């Protein structure tokens, strides 16, 4: 498979041998291992690779001592621990290297963010730089294919997503997505706390996929899945922390009738979403094209801003009935608001609601459509 440059690559290179561990989060099969191999290839046999999915690795690192680390590393300069969330006490193990062997560059990757964050949070406080890697972004694919060519692939990306293996095998996207969803993506979820694949979780994922772009109601989802609201909330949290979905909260500051606690759920890859509902029908014959377009733009924007030192905060905005005025996407950074309406088939008179403009007169606004979206994702 041809290597495609990742936007994160220069930032990671800049942090090499700066005295801190590099921790890379992201879903399985998003390209983390490929990126790390690309970054470390020039170091050859000076790199020690370990994989947390390997029982030998887990046994070796359990309560490892400094002396054992010295023997294990020898003259290596870089330690790579892939799927680090699978290693018990991984934070303490990596802390030993950072403290006692400061010349070693530690790189840890994990596909289950919450486990790895919990395991490394306290031991590696002040000793790590954290980053996220999702499947290919629009910007990365534009750099590889060119802007014009990549824009021609827009519908394909909305239908099949942008996992590296999917992008690399045009014509075989559905089979590749089936492999990713079935064999990899949900692996971490089912491994947690003895959680097993249940019809409730399957029904929930499908319900979220069918409600793409809509506000989430725990009680309605509980009714659809035959469980209670707390279970729904817990499972959504797990899906979020395993990079299956991500939430977008409601923005509220000035108006009494603004929605304050609502949120929407979007998918971290639209190919996975469409695989869940087994629907890869072309967009011109679908009723959910608008929701998928909204998901696509917000997801791609997230990929653009997620590793910035101080990324803007992201929201949607809506007023309560009877108005029900809505803004699809808002960013707040350094006190400045920027609001966008997202239209798949924009009406020439599409406008930002006056209710919002009066409440936030200094906000910058825009209408996003298939005709102008590239500036939103590249500038």
C-alpha cells in the first residue's frame, strides 16, 4: 500500500527526543502503526517494537523494573508500544523509561482512548504529548490526489469513508468495511469489563446511525433498544471513547429559549455508519443525504482542528419550540464565534436565522455547500 502523508507527521517529528513520551490515540486501522513505522524507519534496528495485543508483551511489562528495562532496550533509541491500552499498569511501565532512561524516545499508541488515558494520566503527567489520528482527512487526500481529483471523490468518501484500507482498494470498499467493523472496530468495546456483544449494543449503534444529524434522546433510544436510559448513556460513552461516534453539544449563552443540554451524535467514519445499516445507495436516491453531508463536514473539520494546541470548541445551536431555529455548526475560539449552516442542496436564499444574528451580532457566519466546502476544510 502506498504511503500517504499524514498532517500530524511534522508535529510528531518535532517532538522526537524532546524528553517526553508521544501518545497517539485513534481507532484501529486508522493508520497509527503505519505512521509510526514511517517516522522511525530511518532508525532501523535502534527501535524496539512491542504490541500490547501480544500476551508475551503484557507478561513482560507487568511490574517491570528499571533493570529489566535496561536489559530489554539495550542500545535502542526508541521504544514503540502499540495497542498500549492492553497492558496492565502501562502508565507506570512507561514512567520508568521516561524517568530512568530519559534518552529513550517512548511512543505509545492505543485504539481505546479512555483505557489508555486512564492508565497513563497520573503516571505520565507532564511527561507526554498526546495526539489523535482518525482515518484520512480531506486535506491529506487532497495532498495525495490533488484538490480537483479529490473533490470528484466526494460521494465515495461520504458513502465509504476514508479508512486507509478502504481508500487503497477502490471497488472493494464494502468488503473492507465489513472486515474493519466486524474484526477490529468494536473489539475494544466488547473487551471492556467483560462486556459481550449484545443485541442492545447492536440496536443502539443502528439507532444512532439512523438518527444521524438529529439530537439524541436517551429515553427514546432506550425504548428502541429495550433497555434503560443509563445503559444507553454508558454505551454511547463507550462508543465515543472507542472512536466509533463523537458528540456535538449545544451552544447557549444569551437567550432564555436556547437549547442548553442537548447534543447530537455523529460517526467517526461514514463508511462504518453505512456498513452498520447496510446501505451504500447513491446519494441522489437517499433521504439521509443531508445528514450524511452534515456528518462529513463536521467530522472533517474535527480532523483539521483536533491536534491544534488550543483547538476551538465545537457546538450546534437551536432554540426551543415554537421557533426551532438552528445553526448546524459553531466554533468558539478566543471569544469569537463562527457559525455555519450546512446545506446539501442549498437554496439560493439560504440564510442564518435572524434570532441568532441578533443574539450574537459579532459572530462570523457562512453557508456551506458542495460548491464551497473545500475552504472550510483546508484554510
